[in-house]
């Protein structure tokens, strides 16, 4: 099968578009003929984690397609079913943290940037009919990350003020849509005027230039909930706009892992700091129900073909996108 393969070198230099053998599903597994897939920041990180001494790897965590083969013992999915990939392997029920052995599709196991992918049957869900193939293929990882951070960890409620620094990524655009659908007021930041405008168009109540003084721009309003994914560049500014007793949920650190905070200010303010990452199969199903109830659709930035992978990765690295970057496969 044709696929985007990482081998022999670390980083983007190890990527190529070529042939790799498509396997047969074992007991409890299904094989999906993919129609579309989605690119995530995680795919950039995998290029550094996957070592030259490791076997060649088909990367990619998001995808949607048609079941074309099933292994022994598979009953609730049939050949011909239209399905989406839940990228979290081994995390079935909602819990405080992923269980031991939890992995994500695309590393260390083959992923979705190919014509076929083999998955445990628990990692496919039927595609909602209202979603296009492009929408279904880019949805899962970013959508599930946003859903858990906002609902399970952040416990968003109608009327809450939710702050999202660095709008533009797939997760951030889902956060805007989910929070608005939940009845919250949504505030975002970006260095890009265009991204600020786009955020307003998809439902944000106010968009702030990242270089402004956030407290001044918010006119003294304090936030009930901040969802952070930028890291060192914005974390303390996010704490400054968080109300006394408010909650900050972090799921990423694109601008630096290490953050220095004033602990005394933090504990006097009785604030809460929570970590989050991806989500369980239970949350994945809840997310799909929530999206269908509110007819929510992923914001798609651009769709490439698999052999255009270099353009797609460059766009992701340069943070030019607003919403999800996808691949059309078949």
C-alpha cells in the first residue's frame, strides 16, 4: 500500500512517500481502507521519538474510512461500515488518568497516513452521517483532547468565562466551538489579526492580540477557566487573568515545557491547576454525541494528498493553519 513512512533518520528527513505491506487483521482487530486522515502536532513529535534503529513506521493518528476486513471475534462492526478512528489505544472507561499500557495510534504502532490501517475493534466508531469524509478524518485526536480538557477536567458550565490563548490549532478551534455550544463566554488570543477574526466568526466573544496587555484588553474581567496549550510563553499571563478560585487546564507546551510561577500568589488565589491529555473511549463517544446534538463540524484549514506530505508538515511547523490540516487518501 502507499503510505507516508518514517525510517532511517530522525525528524522530517526520515519521511518518505512509498510502499509498505498492508497486513491482515488478527482476532479482535479490523482493517480500515482509509479515505481521509488528519495531521496533528503529535506527528511532528513522533518524528523525533521514532529512532533510525526502529522498524519503518507509518505515522498519523487521525483517520476515517470503510472497514474492509475483520478478524475473528469481531461482531459489532461489519465489512462495509463507515468508521472513524479513535486514536487512544487501551483507555476504555473515563478515569483520572490513562491506564498502564495506554498508547496512541501512529507510534509505536502503524498509523493512518496510508491506504489501510489495522486497529483493535474498540478503536473504531461509526461515522456520524452528517459529517463529510474530510471532517470525519481530521476530527478525533484534537476533538477528544478538547472535549476532555473542557468538560471532564475543566467542568465547563453555562455562563462561565473561558479563556483560550493561542487560537488557531485544531484543538483550540474545537475548544471555541465546544465552549460556545455549552453556553460559555469565550475569549481567545492570537498574534495574527486574521486568526482573531476567524475565531470571532466561529463563535468567540472577544479576540485579543497576544502582544496586548490581557488584563487591559479584558477590561478587568476575570476568567473562570483557562485552557492552556502554549506553555512558557503565555502561562503566567494566563494565571493573571484567572479569577480567584478559578481553574487552569493544560494539555500542551508548544512554546516551552518549563514554567516558573509565583507559588504564593497562586495559593493565596486558591486557584486550581490540572493536567489533561487525549481521553477515553467513553469520552470519545460522548464527544460524538455532543457534536451531533449541536451539529458541530471541524474547522478545516487545508486538505492535501498524501504525496504532498512535505507541504502539509511545513504548514503545521510554521503554525500557518487555522483549524485542521487533512489528507485525502482514496
